[in-house]
């Protein structure tokens, strides 16, 4: 399996370590963009020539985007501007895909219908920008129950792919926290899953721990991957501050290789 690591695990002042890890481990990187933090901007600017050979994907700028915002609102325009900047950077570094969240803010029954409507309109708009830069846009199952930001139920998320042309990035940690049936989703979307965000947790909190540190049965997941989605990319997406060194990362990657 093709393995990547997300730069989410690194503090902004430690981003250069990502290059070292990629070379040492023989993996590629998913960039977790942190516009407009100076350390992140400097990292991209000073190391772009090296990153072009090791970047495989970009996450959307999570902290500065809200795709469920109404068209014409200030929030919508800021999201549009920030994502265009991210697509431009991703294209320059040779990214193979970028990740989309329908929403990042909390959901209540009173606003859920409007949030779904606006986020679908914004996905259509963002797909046009993605086409300009020739970067596939993968839709992630964003949101978890404890944070009150889960926009779609399990059935609604599966049905979503009957309405859109985008492929899926499946976050198995989110699946676990939300009590969804991982095998059912993988079976239903097997032809559409292009990548996974892989991390572990206790089934309640989205803690983004190492693959062996939680209650997801990782061996069963890998078996399903080999059977249903052998070409999907595995992206280790650990939380910032996760206690893992290069030896630990190498051990985690061995699970998938």
C-alpha cells in the first residue's frame, strides 16, 4: 500500500522534520496547511523544491474554511480565497489530491438543512477550481459526535456519493467515534475510496492516536483494505504532540506494507 504521513503531527516550528521523515521512511507527505502562520508560509517558500518530490496530497485549510457558509457571506469569500491559495500551492508542489470537508463548525437540527444545501453548492464551486488546477478533490467524512459537528449520518454519507462525482477519503477514526459500521461503508463505497486517514482512538474522542493505541482493530481494517480497496492511499494522520519517533513511525508503517 502507498503510505503517507500528515504534517498535522508537527508543530509549525518543526515542519522541516517532515522532510527528514519522508526521506528516512520512504513515504510521501500530506500537507496540513496553516495559513497565514509565518512559520508555515516560510516552510513552504524555503523548501518548495524539495517538497515537489515528496508531497502527495493537501488537506483543506481546516482552521480557515467553512464550506457550509452561505454564498455571498464574508465567511464564504474567505473560504474561497484561502482554498484557491491552497490549490495553487498544491499544484505547484505536485499534489495528487486535496481533501474537502462539508463543514467544520457545529451542527444543530435547526441549521442542518441549510448547512447541507450551502456546502453542496460550495462543493460544486470548489470542484470548478479543482478542475482548473487538475487536482482531484476527495470528500471526507468530517465531523464527530462529541464535537457536535457531524453533518451527515452514516446512511446520508453513503448516499452522498450517488449525487456527486468526487471520490472519497475515508477517515476511520471519525467512523469509529461516530459508531458507524466500517465494513459496511467500505463495502458500499469500495469503488470510490481513493484514500484513508488512519489513526486510532477510544471510540469516543477523536484523539488521532497511533494505529495500535485505541480500540479500532487495525488488523481487520487492513484485511478489508487489501480485499476491497487495495489501491487506496494510507495517510497516517496523528494529532500534534503525539509521542512517536522515527522508529515508532516505521513500525506503524510496517502494518500496511
